[in-house]
């Protein structure tokens, strides 16, 4: 019996003159193209627990999704959440700065338009941006808002 799908990621944060900011990615592809609320996520991806640890997967997925090496620094475990689709997401926070213009997102292929027989390639994340926590809460996948709360507790 297989369990729920698992995903792991890294939530970058930085301190600015205006306070804390977090780096989120806007999910690529046609389903999220015109959406804002619920279309932003911690950079993350799926892994098989039998094949790699959540930490290794989080670092690998950061590299795959953003095209950049994961930053060094203290990794703050933010735990797990279960999304509405049943997927369990594990996240660590790392304090680091990153210029969103430097990302080179990985891609995925899917049939688009549906039933057209045409395979098209889309970016995993079509853009990344820094958000103040309140704004991040408005756009992040609902279950992942718990990571923002846990980061705020850690950084107080």
C-alpha cells in the first residue's frame, strides 16, 4: 500500500527595512496562468521517501524549480502540512537573498489544449517574487499558510 504523495521544499526569507519577506513561486502552466490567490507556493516538489530524504528532496527541487543552487545557511524546520489534495508537504526555511530575475525555471510537459494530442512545455514556476507575510497569506496555497505562521514564530 502506498501512502499519500509527499513533497518537500525550501522557503527563503529575508529581513528588509520593512520587515520579513518570503520568496514564493507562481505555479506555471495554463491552469494557474490567470490566477493569483492560491496559485503561489513554496518552491517544492514530489519525492519518494524510500529513495531520498525530505531534506535532500527539498534541496534538489529548489535547484530544479529555480535553476539555482539552494542557499547555504541555517535550515529552520517548519514541519509538515496536508494540502486539500492529500499531499503532505515538508518545508524548511533558510534566510537568504535571491534576485528573482536570476531564476531559470525547470519545465514540464503536458497535453494542451486538452485532448488536442499536442504536448506543450511549461515552466514549473513562471515567476518568483518576494512578499511581505500578509500579502503572501493572500496568494499562497491555503494549507501552506501554516508555514508562514511557523516562520513568524521562529523569527520573533
